[in-house]
């Protein structure tokens, strides 16, 4: 009986608990059930309370013993070897083992002849008594006291008195102990004695029940063990970190798949305000592998907004952000595998000069390797163009991508579509009740990426901008909100039966308020667009753009075919991506349409107007 609070443990009605257990034993005795199901005679109760935060455990055993009255001991206990000859002892052990194979039991009868002892089930006692043959009762004795048998003997003798007391007024009892002090197999030290029984056949009510164990001070009370000092602090931390998640699964979401979350390797590109908060939130969800990437150093303005850094990290030029963030995660929770990489991500619009060519090639290779080694990638950088290369690589490698971006009082969190074979069949996940609603939603592999809503290629967004214009200026709470939503979206994707291929659920027409959830955690939207000035979120969804400069088939095919040479063109040639995807042609066609839409009848004055 496990109690949820120490107060409940203390206030339990101990007398009622042991009486109830004793009545169950008595019912089995009076009905004869205990003859076949002898394990009921050894029923016990353990009352417990576990303080899982401090690793202190309270427990109290009760061994219910029926006490119908005094039992008269007719002979003092003696060792088995003093009562039986060696051949009888040997056959007793052999016969006992044979019975355990056929019918495992701790209570049995023994028949005796001159050379041997035979162990049989208790149901044979009645037959022997009807033939006036002598029987010996035996039980597996849990006691290690020299002259005292174990507590289960009381219930056994109560059974014998009730069922066979009329014909079995005096009975010899064997307390079988089959282990010696050194652990070897030996029954010669087992006890034998004779006891006088009193018939209980007329007894209608359960006898008095005793059996609460005394504590180390010799008083009736619970025992306590404190394991906190003997446990490894890292193990303690791991157990404590997982406690909240296990309580969620135990109390609220039995289907919550914590193992998948814990085993998902996460790569965080960007170790600033968003990166620090995302990493902290991933720890809370039990993610055990977190890799951070950044090429910056910690400045004096960072610690108040970036939760993994402190003032000392800013001194002496500032520590590298990625390495410092990874080390901070280790300090927070030693059980996490966190590493940091100082890495510059090449970007379109940022020309690669000849002197930097080999370093850029190495940076691209390291980024490709990191993305390949991880299951999910978070894009948490400051600029739009820095997200282009990871978006392209992740699309090519079919990784889960979660993107978070901030404005002053707005934020965007979205998941990229995970590319797959368009011809592959799609079927609703198990438990889908509204097929029509499911079929209208955009499939996960057709969802757009961060660049799919743009009709221009990413370029150098910091060019010709002052320092204050280059910095991301946001309300302080924005990063925490967006980071939390990014992680929660990521975990909801993992809990969905289709994982990254989950269809997009939106807030259109308030369908999200009534629809059935496919993920145990609720909706799995494509995008979350937040407006802090109105404390409002919307959940739009959009399909991928066939002229997208990051994830379209044209761009992916070019990257797969040419590799770094393709990327170099994107870095150095401003119109390369727009030309190859058809955006340039689309601009031209749009311009021509605007001209031809003018009527010949319109005057120049109306045009000027």
C-alpha cells in the first residue's frame, strides 16, 4: 500500500489494514481454499511512502498472524538430524524438490516409513486421516532463529486446527530450512517439534490478528531509509529531471512517448537569446543530446537576455558562445551530452573571396556533417540569409527543422516540410475520426519552408546598416515565448504518429477548438505567428513554393549534383538563385502584365494620376 503523502502514511488506520488482511486469510482457511492455494497463508502487507525528491523511504511491514488461542508445545524443538536418520533426510529433500516442480508450495504434509520421508500436497492429509495413517505437517520456514519458527506457522496451525482438528489433535511439525549459514544446500539444521491443536471447526468469526513489525528501537512503528547520501549526484539529477515527465505520463498522458524525445539528437544553429532558451527548454523535456553552433563571442549585453551566460563569460574579450552555452548546460544537468562548435555559416549575398575559399569549403563540410549526425535542427540565427544554407541541407537530408524568428513585438515559429517521394501513398494515422478534415490539411511533405513565402533570394541584410539596425531589437519576453513554442512544436511533432510528415493543423474557422487531436499533446500546426501587442497567436499553413530559393526541386537537384560549386555560385552571384528558380522570369512576366493591363483609351493625365 503506497501512500502519496507522508500525512496519509501516518494517518492510515493500521488496525483496520491488518484486520482486513487477516480476514482474507481466515476466509481462505474456513472455505478450504487455503488447502489448494497455500500461498494465502503467507500474505503480508507493506505500507510505504517514498519521498522521491529527497530519496527518503518510509516502510512498515505487517505479517498477519491469526491468534485463536494458546498453542501447547508438547516437545522442545530439535534439529532434523536428531529426529530422523540420514536416509530419511535425503529422501525428504529429494521428495520436496520433486513436489516443487509439480506444485510449488510452501506448505505440505510428510508421510514417514522406516527408510524414507515423502512430501505430498496438503490435500492428501484428509485421505491419510481417513485411513488413520500418521501425518507430519511441514512448511518452508523463513526464520533463521535457532529455536523459533517463522510467523507463517501460526496461520498454518490455524488451518490444521480448523480443517483437521477433530482427528489431528497432536501433530508433528517440520520447519524446513534448506540453506546453511554459508549458503550451501542443507536441511539438517531444520527444526522438528510436536504441538497440541485445539479444534476450531465451530469458530465462525475471524480470530484476533497480530503482526505489525517493530522498528529498530523495538517499538511498533515504521522504518526509514535515507538513500540520498549514498547515491551518485549525477544519477540523482537524472532521476529528478525525469520525475516531472514521468508524472505527466503517469497522471495525464499514458501514451506520452518520452523515450523518443530523449533519444532525439538536436542541433541548435545559433547560441544567442533564442538558442539559450531553446536549449533550456529541451533539457526540461528530457532531451539528452544537444549540440550548439555559433561564431560569436559573449558581450556585456548578452547575459541579461541569454539565459546560459553570466557576467564572467563577457570578460577578456568574451567566451565563444557555443562552447560556453554547452558548458553551462553541463553545469545545469551533468547527464546531458552537450557540445559547442564555433562555426561561421556561409550565406548568399556575402561574397567568398579567394583567400577565404578553403575555410568556407571546410565550414560547409562541417555543417553538413553536423546536420547528418542529428535528427532535428533548430534555426535560431539573427539574419534571414544565415538560415538559407541549413534549410537547403536539411531539405536534402530530410531532417526535422524548427525555425524561430523575432521582430520587435512579433514572432514566427514554423516547421519545415520534410521532403519525401511525392508519389508515396498517404493514409490517415490510426485514430483519425474526421477523414474529410484530415484530407483538407496540407501534408507534411508539402509544407513550405522559411523561404517559401518570399519572392526574392536572401541577400546581405546587414549591408549599409548601422549597429543598432544590425541588432535584433525585441521586447525581452519575446525570445522566451518563441523559444518555448519552438520546443513544444518540436515535441508535438515527435508525438504525432507521422512525425515530421504530420499534416498541418490551423486556426482557420476555429476548427482547432473542436477537432480531434492526432498528437497526444494536441495540435501540430505548420506555423505559429504571434503578436505580443495584442497577445494573439494565429496558426496559418502554406504549401511549398515551386520557385523557392531554398527547398524547391530545382535548387535541391543543383545542390545534389554540384555540391560546393553550386553553393559558391549562390554565395557570390546575387541573381543566381532567382535566375535558376524562375523568379527572374516571373518578375518580367509580371511587369509585362502590368503594362498590357493599361487601356488604350486611358489618357496620359489619368496615368499620371
